[in-house]
C-alpha cells in the first residue's frame, strides 16, 4: 500500500487550515472541530432523488411527505386529505455529515460520513450509493464499493461510513499537492 | 516461572461464562429459556453466537425477527470489540455468569455496526491486523504475506486453532535485533466515561536513548489518571485480558504476548470496584 510519505499530524492540520480558508472563500461550510485531536467537519441538508433507492427509502420519503403535510393541515381535516399533495416520487430530505480525520497509523487523512433522514433514521450504504453512483463515472464501481465500509468513528464512538485510508491517497493526493504548492 | 509461550496459550484459551436472555419486549410464541455459553475472550460476539440466535429463533415468528443485537444493562455491545474487552470494560465487577440480553428488533443504528455475515467480521479482523502491522513494520510483513497466509490467520481465529493461527502470527511478532522492538506499539486504551471510545496514538517501545518503555510509561503519556501517585488512593484499574499487569512490564513484551489476535494491545481503564 502506497502512502503519502511524510504526512504527519502537524502537516495535516496545516493542510486543513488551507482547506478552511478556501471553504470560507467559497462558502463551502467546512468547520474545524477542536479537541485533543481536531478534525474537519461539514454538514449538509440536501434533497436527493430516490428513484434508484430501495423501496424502504421510498416509503420513508412518502411517510415524511405525508406527515409534513398533516402538520400544515387543520386538525379537524380528515386524514385522507394528508398526502394528497405528495408527488409520486417525493424527494428525500437528508442530513449528511462529512468528517476528515487524521490516521496516525497510516499517516493519511481519512474521511467519515453518514446520512440521516429528517426523522433521524440512518440511511443504509445501498441507499447512499444510489445517489452517489451517478456522480462517480470514472472510478470502477467494484473498487469503490470495497473501500467504503461501516466503521466506528474513533472520536465520537458512533456509526459512520469510512473511505478506506488506502483510497484516501488516490482521492486526496491531487488536493494536497495543490495545497502544498500554494503554501510555498 | 511460566514459559513465555504458556502466556500465549493462556491468553488464547481465556473464556467467560455468559447467560443469554431474550428481551421481555420480544414477542414469542412460547416462553424462551435462557441460553448458556462459554465465550472466548479473544473472539467476537457475532462470530460465536450463532447457537444463541438459533436457540431464540425457535420461539419467535419470522416476521418479528430482524438483525440480532446484544446488550448488557442497557448498553448495546459492540461486536467489533473483542469479547474480553467488552466484559472487562462493562461487567468485570459483576458476579458471573455475564448476563447478556438478546434483541431482534429496534437495532441501534447510531451505536452498533451491522454484521450481515462472517465476511464482515473477517474484513474487520484483517483490517486490525493490517493497521497493527502498519505501526509495527510499516506494513512490510503483512504485505509480504500471501492471501492464503491472511486466510490462515482468520481461519485460526474462526475455528479456535491456536497452532494454525500462531504459525502465521509469529511472523508479525518478529523484529530485527538492531531495532530492538517494533516501530510503534499497536494499542488502544478504553474507558467507560466520556464520548471518546478509545485512545490510540503513536508510541515507541524504546526511548531515543534506548531505554525500555513500560506500561507505566505508556499510561503516564496517554492516561496519567490511571497511574496512582504514592500516598494517593487508587481509583482506577488497568486491565488487560482480565488481569492487572505490573506497570513495570516492558511494553514490547506486552505487545508480543498479551496482544489480541488482531495484534493490538487492548487496555481497559475501569474504576476500582466499590465493594
């Protein structure tokens, strides 16, 4: 496994500062979470088209559309009116979180992410792939699927998906090289 | 004095008696009897509880069954931690057997990883081995092994075969005499308080001037509260495989002899029992 040589925690923190500066300029929403070990964090509220999602995710989208409709309608109105205005394939509103931590074992940044519906239900990996897949045309699907796994977040102890450190190199090298060039 | 190799066997064959009871909210067709099982300290819950699952499935309707998960006194048990670590961390001060509650619905998505098959456990185990070797040997030893060698490590663990496992694992425990030890020691320190699940950082077995680092040195650096000062009352225990090793023990020796099969030293910091 090839690693970006010479990346230590201080360099990681320095690169993160560059990312934060850029993020500030672009209003991209990355923040620094301070702790004994800090990390980059970004949360996004977005709607995703779920045509390719599993049936379970479609059911969630329908239920949430109906429940939000019910809240807007009067109490006395009959139940069968709620949901009448929901489209056949409503968009699923999703709250996603992305964290970039430093792995001292592999001397490379590692990305953790997770998505929840607004009702707090965690999205499965399959559901997430259904709306990430269309965007990733260049990389081999099988390759990517084997490098994203469910993991325990090392600082929060909660369930996240992790992009395997080996693949961080492939994904991140161009980014870090650009950052280092700017630093000179 | 016991041979060092005896320690390896004692660690491998450590067992914890457990009693599995179905959660009262689970709907059953008839009463579910508790199930007793001896759990290997060095294995993983989902690898050794197939019999537990089969036992309780007999009294349940198929439509009430989702992925099985286990809990102790309200705390979901993380299957991806070695069984011995879970016990030392959560239940060591309780009377045996370890009373574990079994659930088949309301899987705690936020707290537990899914485990759909043994390949998930294998992948998790192998990634631990690879990470440990990245720390010990810059991944050179594990990368020099063939796929069948990796398989042998996993099969040894899965089938409880000490000799099969160690025939391959001994390679991961080697180091050159001029190095005097591993590059860094793979360890995780677990605590029961706070959000952070464990502490894992870089730490060398020898200091810059060649002095041997001990367990005490590691703790003074990573978890000073666990090292009691003279005259002070001892509040915390430092537990590895259910025992409290002397703080003077060389870390390199601990790494070679008291690591789990994933090649990590899993260290639990727990409060001194109040009784």
